């Protein structure tokens, strides 16, 4: 199953706004997940690493978007959904 989230041509400002919003939502998800329970050290480190990686990727993308010279930017994003069978523990 797949959700086609974004597929279009955008101005530099629109592309920046969309990219920032997506990254903000993903970072907020990690932060909320950590705050909702007593996370292990491993979970905290994983989330911190993912947040840092995502923010670094965003910075790199924004540099390239801004360097495009005002051209239209094509953004495409899809979310693949796979279903995982849970084994009965009984």
C-alpha cells in the first residue's frame, strides 16, 4: 500500500515551506514518542540520531533548493506501508 503524499512543481518558497513542515512533523513525532514513555538509553540515542540526520538532510536540501536560481522545484514523496504479522505469544 502506498500514500502519494507530494507530487508536483513548486516555487522555491513553496518547496522550502513543504520540506520544513514535513521535517518538523517527523521531529515532533520522535519527541512525542520519547515524552510518552520511559525510553531506554538506546531509544533516546536512536531518536536523537534520527532527528540530527533528518535536520542535516533538510539543510543540504534547502541549500540546493535555494541555489536553483528561482526555478520551479519538483518534489515527489510517497509513503510505503507494509503490514507485519504479529506472532501470537501464547
